[in-house]
């Protein structure tokens, strides 16, 4: 949970610093431009605000790792929400409007996270988890999307080192196995989630678990 605010702040700062033409470049999310990814972040921020304002009566049913659904099918872009995101992003027209909306809603989500009781059970997607676990799960979301943002924009600052390390640790919990120490945190996140294919040397280092990759998170 401690890395939620700095990871989110770094991602928002990266988007705020983009040139207008950068929004029309491809992102690391298949089929999405940078503007589509930025619009998705607006929706994510809204989800954070809604979830933190939706306390649950029951006991937690999942933790930060259990929040993530793992699939072996990569996204095709045909999901209705994915298609809606692309249309919404195009509707902004001027990238300045998208920057403003992300800063406005995103800042509110960051403040809500700072004020949240980490032990409070909250409800989202038919799951109950503590606010602390929910925010910890989102550190992985922010970090992966920060990498998606910068994959073709190498001049844009990447995610914080602490967020990368925490995201790696959570991904290892999701995978049920540790990744080789020779892998950097960034390499683990990119390779394990299918954002890039492993090199032959990396595949050898991974051993048998390589057959279970990529982990498509949703």
C-alpha cells in the first residue's frame, strides 16, 4: 500500500509531461495508442474512488494477489469496455483535456488512498478485500501501465524502483514462484505478463515455469 501514492504520482507526472504528438503513438497495450492508455487511467482512477467509497459488510475473500484474474488468452480489443475506452479517448480531441481530466480525477484518487483505513473491507468486482490489499494490487496496475506508456517513449521517465520491486514481489505471489535473480524487476514484469518475449537465455534461466507464461492479468 505504501507504494500506491508514489507509483500513481509518477505515472500521472509522466502523462502530464507528454508532448501532444506523443498521445498518438502506440503504447505497450496491444491495439491502444498512448491516448487510449491515458483514458484507461482516468477510468482506473474512478474505480479507485468508487471502491474506496464502497465499504463491505463481510470479511475479505481475496488479498492483493487474489484480486488478479489470470488468463491464458491475451486481450483482442473486442471487449466492450476496451472498445469504449478507445472511443472515449478519441472524443477528448485535444490532449490537454485528457491531461486535465487525469490530473483532476487522479489527484482525488491519490488523496482518497492516503486517507483510507488500510484495514477497511471494500467491495469491487464481486470481491471483498481490505483497502490496503486493494491499493497494493493497484501498485502492479500502475507500474505495468507506466511501462506500457514508456515502451516507445524512451525519453519519458519510467516507474519508481520501489514500485517495480513491489510489483515483482506481487507478481511472484500470483505466479506461485520466484523468478530468476538475474532478471531485473522490469524484465520480470515485461516477460511474465507477455509484454515482450523472453530471450533464449532468459527462457533457459526460467526453466519449467517458462511454459506457464505469459500471465495475462485482468
